[in-house]
C-alpha cells in the first residue's frame, strides 16, 4: 500500500469519517493526475487580478487590508468557490489559509488532490468587517469577477462551499442540505455544481463531515466521468 493511501486513511479517520478509498472499476485506488497550466489562462487571470486589486465597487474596498483574488491551477478541472475571505486571508491575500483552509487541504488530499491541482476562490474578493455575512450589493458588485474567473478556468466541476457560494452560483435560496441532494448545473453552462458545507461549518459541526465526504465522492465521480 502506498504512503499516500496511508495518509488518506489517516486524514479520513481524523475527519471522523468511516475509512474507505475511492477506487476505479478495476478495484484499484484512484489518484487523480495533475493538470498542466494554460499560459493563456494564467495571463487572463493575472489581468483580472490586477483589476480586482484596484476595485472600489463597494464599501469593502475601504476596510480591506488587501484583496483575495484566488489561487491554484489556472487550467484546473476542479474549481472550489467559498464565501468570503476571513481575517487570516485578508492578511495573507490568499483564500482558505486559516483553520478552515487546513481542513480543506485535508479534504482535497483525501480524494487525491493538492491545492496546486485545483483553483480556489471566493464569491467576495474582500473581507467583510468582523467576518459578517456578505451583503447582496457586495455579492452583486463582485459577481463580474467571479463570472470571469469561471469563464477563464472553464472547470469540469465546481464545488460550492457553503450556502452563499451555492446561492450565488445557482441563483437560489434553497438550504444547503436540499442542494446537496442532487447534482446541480451552473446556469447557462453544462458545468456540474456539487454543493457541500463550508469547512468553517464543519469545524463547528463535526457531524457534517460524513456528508461532506459523500459530496467529495460525487466530485470525484463527476471528474472521472468527464475524463472517460
């Protein structure tokens, strides 16, 4: 058994999830391959990031330390979208770098991914004061940036982390548990959207971790299907 498989087992056990591994039809453990970045996509994202850094479309531009654009593989098959930067993200300028980020890393590794293989961003590119919920005008102000990121990356699957991301992407106000029950599709595209709980919610509610693992398995299955 490989070292990576041992690590995956430990991670799942630490997450409080019954330990089992993703396998292909032949019964072999599946490790998803890395994808090569696209120079065109990198250039487009870089230009967009410059625009975000100078954005003053809403009041969050006055309270932020810096913008948090996103990070990862510009040509990723999997795009993860969260809610908004927190205090640590605001300091470092990177998404998901606090405790929730460490859990997200473990979740990704459990299905064979590293951060370098996926792309991670948020609905909002600036931290709301005191980590309050995003306001509708802020979400709408940031929407063109998020839409452009999705178009540039053109992922095979999107994983929506939490209700704000899911509501924005799917244009609904349904609760997370309802959206989890089906494979959704991003409007005006054929990109499947899997909805799961935000890692910060998993830290507060460990009982949700098993459900989140089910959602991660859906992501893996969709990616496997897209590659077949």
